[in-house]
């Protein structure tokens, strides 16, 4: 039974193949106006509306699959663009940071040359910690006794004097800033050398210092420069830890002018709230010291 069924199917398949070959040969052999061509055109006219209707009916489904495909592809592109954006942001931030650092270091070298500070063996360090309070203003730098840093040595940035070393370790040191309540520095004000002591203002404002104990008759003006006095006793002892002429700031106003209680307000050149690199003058006595 099984063999008869197989033979019957093979016979039908053979007849179909032979019939197809005969029809194809006749179709290509006759002219355009032949019977087979006419049948083909008629069949197309009948089936085309059906195909068009089916195509229209299936279009929303095709569009839906296309939308899913486009959405997935778009999400992948968005993710790639986000990664590229983040990489560019990081690159720009690094380049901007390097530019700022290079500019600060360049200005520091220029300040050394202008003030002749190379004789004081300056050591450049990076700020690794800054006190968050106003009343106890300190920073910590990555230079210590291993680099020749000692207690009391003055510290500058690219603009001016910022403080002195008040604690030191093997690989780090603490700097007490000019704005700390314990800071007091002997200074010279103006071209005619009025002397006094600069210290933080009572309000603890990091942009405002006060010079006290200036003689009442001293000629002072807004805009006068304030620099370190750098005094030395006649015996050569009790030398100031600060070299003479280190810039500190500029006079902004004078309270109670001409009296024994006059106060000269000074805006410091250095912004102690934005310190990055500093230099420690490790040889306060200068050449041969």
C-alpha cells in the first residue's frame, strides 16, 4: 500500500514537471498576443486588486515591525552618542585643567624671577587639603621634611604671599594662611614705607585684611601696595621668616584715618579659597643662609 502511494505521488510530480516545462516552452515560444500571454494578463488583472488589498491590510503590521527596528537602532545610536559626548566632556575638562595649571605654574616662575626668589630655593607643591572653615584657615601640601621643608618657612602662590609653614611631616606640611586668626605679619605700606602689622579682619572675610599700628601721620592712600617688611635686628638675630618685599595686597579703604586707632583695609592679591600649586621658600635667609 505504501509503495503504491509513493509511486502515485512520484507520477503526479513527474506529470506536473512535464506540464510546467511544456507550458513554459509554449509561453516563451508564442507571440505577445498568444493564448498563454492572454491568460497571464487576465490572471494578473484578477489577482492584482487582491494583492494590493492584502498589501494595504498588512502595511500597518510592516510599519509596526519597521518602527520597532528603527527604535532599537535609534536607541543604540543614542547610547553611542552619549558615550562619545561623555568622552569629549572628560577630554575637554582635562585639557582645561591642564591649561589652568600650566598658566599658574608659568606665573609662579615669573614671580620668582621678578622678586629674585630663586635664591630662596623654592619648592613647588600641590595643595592636597584645605580647611573648610574661615576662622581656622589652613591648607596641607605634598612637600615635607623629605623636601627640605621646615617650620616657619614662607609660602607663596603665583600671585603673592599666602602664609607660612606651621606643621611639617615627612612628605607633607601644613600652611597657616594669612586669613587665619592667628596670622600677624610685619608689613610696609605705600611708597613712603609706613610700617604696621597685617592680620585678618574681625569679620573673618578671606578677601579683607587689616593693617594696624601704623603711625597716625603716615601718608597713606587707597591703592597703596602692601608688602612684607622683612626686618632684621642689629645683631642679626630675630630675623623675619619673610623675605623683604613679598607682595600681599592693595589698600582698599582707611578707617579712622589719622588717629591712633586707624585701620588700613587690604584686599589680598592671592585668593586663598582657590589654591592649587604653591611654593615654599626653603631658604629664608637668602643666598648663603
